[in-house]
């Protein structure tokens, strides 16, 4: 059993050393800059605040089941890229 664990550990260390050197060199993202034009197919910038924090800090509602901004307006959040395990979460 110890021999098996040492082999797995050795392979893991070698993989980390290999990928640490080659992955950073080979993975380059050259995405074009976004012009933020009015012709965009979907523009949700109007949902953002003009200045970060202009409506105060986010806090829990008095019942503890929702969120409010600093002015007491209810907030909702969209979960993106939650993965498959996100559907298994509960309220507990």
C-alpha cells in the first residue's frame, strides 16, 4: 500500500513540475479589446451602478432570507458558472 501511495505522490509531483513550466508558456490569450459600442447584441451595463458602492453596502434583509442594498432596495444575484454540483445545494 505504501509503495502505491509513493508512486501516486511521485507522479503528482512530476505533473506539477511539468505543467508549472509548460502551461504558463503555452497558454496565451490574445483576445481583442472590447469597444463597448452601442451596436452590441446584448448590453447589460445599465444594470451596474455608475460608481461602485453608490447605493451603500449589501446587507441581509431583516428576515435573513434576501439581500438589500444600503438604501433598502431588494437585490437579486445571478449565479453564473455554478457547475453541476450547484444544483445539489440546499438552503441549509
